[in-house]
């Protein structure tokens, strides 16, 4: 792939995505820009370019990742809008890729130009992308060709699983896979605490807890079986597991997890209206 990729923002998530893409394209095809030039240089340390400004990044790249906080995105879009509008006018068509919560495609397009159609993609990655195990939802505006969507999907697959989904579903994705790692970490921590209570050393308890969750997730994905069916496979009559499940049900585990996803989903909707 010869398309140049620019990442505006040198934070952890932007770097994680670029590292995954670099596995597909190589670092020489990637550049970073950041208001803190030292941060951009640090992110680019593996062999990527460093752009002198956000404007230069928008001028050079075919794909421009906007890896900045939602409250910063307005200023970044205002800064690069003249370049993006000119490039769209002359047919070079840069694609803007945003991961900012609360900024839908229509809002991003309006912030760039009211006169020309801007190709925009929204992605919702999650923190396991930092270890190339992310879940990345992707939605695109009509201006993004099927070829570019396929190319972008292939690049991002270096960071995890990529799923193309309707933009109307992204708030739900935020509540589930965006916030979900925090819920999973809490569950792993609780499992480990239970192991410590039962007499395991802390390091052993964490090792067993994390690998138990990792293996269980792999079984869901690789067998295609319903989680309830897999749960039943572990439950022997009058055994240890069903006794534990009874304790979880007494604490309303499933209802509480559903409530947590719903709360995160509703907060995502609130942010989109700010």
C-alpha cells in the first residue's frame, strides 16, 4: 500500500493504531503531528515521519487520523479545513478518520466545509488495541469509496478485529466494547481477589484469572456456541461451578453488567449532543 497516513495526535491510542497499520504498510508510510512536537517525535521514533504542523499532515496524507480529544477536535478541524477543502476541490480526496466520542460524521463534515462533501470515517477502537487485540467499529460517509473502506479496514486489522457498522450503532458500541474493557478488568480483578481469599498468592491469582477470561473469550469466538451453552458445559450436577453461579445470580451479576453497558451507552448519546 503506497497511500500516506498521517496521525494528528501522538497519544497512546493514535500510536497503537499506527503501530498496527505499520505492520501492514511499514513505518515509512506513516507520519505524526502534534501540538507538542516532542510528543510527535517520540511517537515517530520507530521510523515514521514527523510533520511540522497539522496543516502539513493534512496536506500530505491520503488518510488523516484525528487522534485527539473531543474537546480539541473543533480547533484541529478549523485549522486543517482550508487544506482539506482545497484538496477535495482538486480531486485528491483525503479521508478524515476520527475516533472522538460525541462527534458524528455530519458534525465533522460541517466543521470542515458547508460547500464540499468531505470523506469522513468514524472509528471506535478500544484499549486492547494497545496490544493488537482491539475491537474496532467503523462507519463511513457516502463520500468514502468501497475501495477506500476496504483498504482502511485491512490496515486497521493490524490492531485487532474491525467491523463495519451503521453509524447509528456507534453509541451502543461505545457502551459495550468501548467501555467494556474496564468492566472486564474489574471482573478479572474480582476473580483474582476470590483466588487470594481462597489462598492463592496474588501473582498466581492474577495469572489464573486473566488466562481464564482470555480462554473463555476464545471459546466463544472459536466454537461459535452460545455463552449459555458453554457455561452449562462447566456445570456438573451439585458441583462447584453451579454453586458459584448461584452466588453470582444472588448478586444480580448479569443485570448489573447490562445496566453498566446501558449507562455507558446513554452517556455516549449525551456527549454527542454537547
